[in-house]
C-alpha cells in the first residue's frame, strides 16, 4: 500500500479514500476473499466477542458464509461447550429452523418467528418428521390459542437433503450453481421463498430459501478438518486462564481469542504464553493494541494474530473517559506492517460503519475486520427482538466495559466488590440497534460488506487480499471530500 498524498496526522477511516488503479480483474467474482491468516476463514469478517453480538446463531451464520464469530469470555464453559456442539452439528448448505409440535399454539410460534431472518418455523411429529411450515402471515389472522395444525402450510415442496449437494463439502461454491439454480426454480414454481429440507426418512432438518440457494454458490463455508463449521471463543487474562483454555480446546473450539481492553501489558503476555502451551495447534488471537511495539510483544508471546483497536467501537467510551486510543486506520497501518515483518497478522477491531471502512482496513493490511454493534442489530444476535413506539424492530447493545457488562461478569462476587468494579465504566450500557428493513439478517450484512470489498479489489486490480494490501493507493481527504462521496436521498436545494 502507498499514499497518494502524505498524511500529517493519524487517520480514521473517514479521512481516507482509495484511488483506482490499472486492473485486469474483469469480474467481482474473480477475487478471492480468503483471509490470509491461520483461521481458515474464506471471507475476512469476524463477529465481535460481545454479549450483545455473538451467540450460537451468530457463530453458525457467520461460519456458513465463510466468516468467524467469537463467543464472549463471559459465557460459562458448559455453555460454550454446548453451543460449540450445536454449531458443529449445523448444516452447511441450508438454514436451521425452530421446530414445534402440531398441538403447540400460534402464540408459541409468534414468540420464535423473529429469531430467524427467514421468518419460519417447522411443525413436526413426535419422531421429528415434517408435518408443515408456519410463517408470520399464516399467524396474522389466527387466534393466539389456535393450534399450529390449523395454520401450518402443507403445500410447500419438501427439498431432499441429498438434492443440496451437502456431501460436496470441498466443492467450489461456483460448482453448486446448477444444483442451487434447480432448487431456486422449484421454489419459484411453487410460489414460495422458503421451503423445508428433509432427510430421506422425512425428518425435518431445516429450511432453504431462494436467497440461501444463491449464497451457497458464492460463499464457501469455514469448516474444520471434519467438514464442520468453525467456532471461535474468547478467554480473559484473569482467573484460571490455563483451565479455560484447556476446556475450550477439549470442547472443539477452533480459534482462541485472548482478549482484554489493554492488550499491551505483562499479564496479557503471561496469559498468552499459557494459552500457547495448552493450545499448541490452535490459531491464537490476542489484543487489543494500537502500536507496532504492542504487536511485536504479543506475537513474541505466542499469538498468531493481533487485534488492533482501542476506542473506535460504537459502544466504547474509552477515548472520552481516558483520552487513550488511536484513530483506527493509522493503528491498523502501523500494526499490520509490524505483524507482516514477523510473519503474523492483525484483525482490525472496531469503527466499521460502511463497507468502505472494511475495504480500507483490508487495504491497510488487516487480514480480517471485526464488526460489533452493526451485527448486534440483526436477527442472529442473541438479544431479544423488541419493537419501538414507531414500529421499528431493534435489539439492545452494550459495551463489554460498560457497567452492565461488568456487573454481569462479576455476578459471583460480593455486592460491595461488584460496586467497586462497576465504578470504572468505559462503555455504553444500553443502546438501540435497529434492524435495517433491507438487511435484517447478518447474512444480508455479509452480502453488503463483501460486495463493497470485492468492488474495491477490482478497482485496485487485486485478485486476493495480499495483492489488495500491496496494490492499494490511499489518499487523504477533507471532511467535505468525505461528504461529497455520500449519496443523497433527497435534493440539496
């Protein structure tokens, strides 16, 4: 990467732009988005290890489309083990769905329909065989106490699992085009966007949507050596670090993330050395830092990847409370250069509000981009789906250094000690993340982000992410330059 004009101060994403270069890349589908780090991700996106962002549904959805999601360090080990097992058992080519019995009520289904972007649940018998499918329109005119048997649809095509090429785990996504096109056509002929998927014995396994059929031809799932979806989980630097690391490895977690707000400290280095001893074969991520010295120390202590970012997140008040941090683009630039010299990688953690920000982070040398609050406002995040007075749907988000998160993390301590620790708040305890009606699911946001990155790479003439970081030309712009690039939904007169 090189600069078109020389910066005289540290830069945020808003301060920079990418300059087009001579390109032989003719199609956005010709670029390879695989992350150049040891995680095995086929797209460079990570869902942050925040309680309001990542649970098992987020992990499943991210991995199915090639990304990664990190289970938070506050989750009890038995929960991490259970959720890892659940994710590892999820399908690669179609979507999970809630199941109900025919005698369950419309009210029961209504409480769960909002959990999935496809907005449907399956009705099964006592043996798990498919009886029907229920969507929100089926429930609108029904009494809350009515049985699902009375509203379920039985006229939709049941797609056999074998028709989805689920055994072709190693196949390139593009090779699935004929298969998925046939599935999409079958759905269109039946006048539906969603249909159940069943085993050869008629057991309900999940659902397939027209959009999921398209995505299966674009994204390669991020899978382990056994062809199962990958899982990442976080470890703090306090408490029984060795015990938690060992338990995560035994649970089958694929990537370990050693995480604390101030990553450049002795306790982090000690924790990293411990985790490296326990998880010798696992990729280890550590952070957060914003300097080359921090990167060198963390890589030297055993990390493969370093998380970069202090203060750019939407839920973080660290900079306003402490003045500590650094504009994110400059932090990523310096840290990525230092990591490359030592054969390591960095993740750009925080500050992504538009696809352009992700593209700039990758152009600056990050192997992946971590997204937090933006992903919190999706169907797949763990929060409860709520409806505001104006009718808009939202989920609550909060920072991991907020009073809310600290109190949850110290639940086992005495009230006095919990109150002492809650005094040091560096995050927002409650914020509404509204679901975008155009992109209510995390897969919609993945489409949005990767489309922007793919286009950026074609403008730079890059066919993969290392080439993108090598060929990218960055310019520095004024605030008015940034505003000039914003689209407008109404006239400016």
